C-alpha cells in the first residue's frame, strides 16, 4: 500500500525544523527577518486544523519513533475556524522517505465539527469521494482518530524564492474519540514556537547557508508525535 502511495508523488521536498523554547513568536520572527536571505511575509496569518488518523496500535506513530525509512501521516486539514461548519476540508497523505517529503492532497465534501461528529462522519465522506479507490480507501476505513490539533501559522519566503519559512505558535492538541466528543480534553502549548524551512531538492546544496545563521538547533520535532504523547501517553 505504501509503495502505491509513494509512486503517486511527483515532487519531493525537504524540511528543516527548529523547536524553540524561551523565545516569543515576535523574537523568532525578528531573527528570521534579519536573515541575509531576506525572508518576507507572503501570506496572512491563519489557523491550521488537523484531524489525524492511525491504526489502533498507532503504527504510523511508532514508525516515526523507530525511524522507518518509509512512513506516512494521514490527516484531514482545513484553515480558519476550528469548530462548526467546515467548508473546505481536504485529505492529506504526507509521505516521508528518509529526508524526502511528499504530499498527496484530495478535496473533501464539507462537514460539521460539533457534538454529532464521529468516525462514521468521515467514513461516509470517504466512501462517496472520487479518489476512494485511488488512495486505498479500504485501508483508510480501517483507521481511527488519533489526534486533533490546531495552531497559528505565519508564512515567509526568501528573496531568491527558494526557501519558504513558517512559524507555528499557539499549539493545542485534543484527544478525539470515535464517538461523543465534547472537545473538552485538550493540551495547550502557548509558549513554544516551531520554525520550519521548506525547499525543493535542487536547493538542498545551499541549505547550510540558511540554517547556520539561526541561533537554534535543528530538531526532529513533530506536532503529531508531540500531540500523541501528550494526549495518549
């Protein structure tokens, strides 16, 4: 199944992440804007919302922990308001092969995230989707909710347009049940910041010129992994 998904990726890219403690978002943004690559904001700040799926034994989570060279994350993502009517959700399958990262994206029909939301809501949406067979729909139907998280993101681009940077703050993680959710059990992280640098494979040869400027250490930080630890373990 994974090989089928990986074969659908046309362009892989790289990511470098910095998990930053002890600095405000404004301070991290100042460091980024002082970079000689001249990063400038390119998009308005917005809230990102994700519902993640995994097997009951959390195979995708443990594949990440164990360093499996081909691993994936499956999520539904939308932007803007976290609850209520979700107008433009999309299914994202994020695949990683060693350091190479690719993403498959499929639009979904709208749904409401409220007290009636359940795994059956998602199953009905998936069964009616045009891509159901293409992305191994039967496999997706075997998965359950593993995490629901939200955070605020700002976007920046270097002057040569080769490197995109994002700054994530206000992380929140929810434990999402298959049925009967009231969304009351959540973990907040209003202090720490995640800086990510994203670029294509051709720009990898000069990435050290970008990362060595930052007074931060590159990490394997994952909001999904961190969220699973906090709400399940």
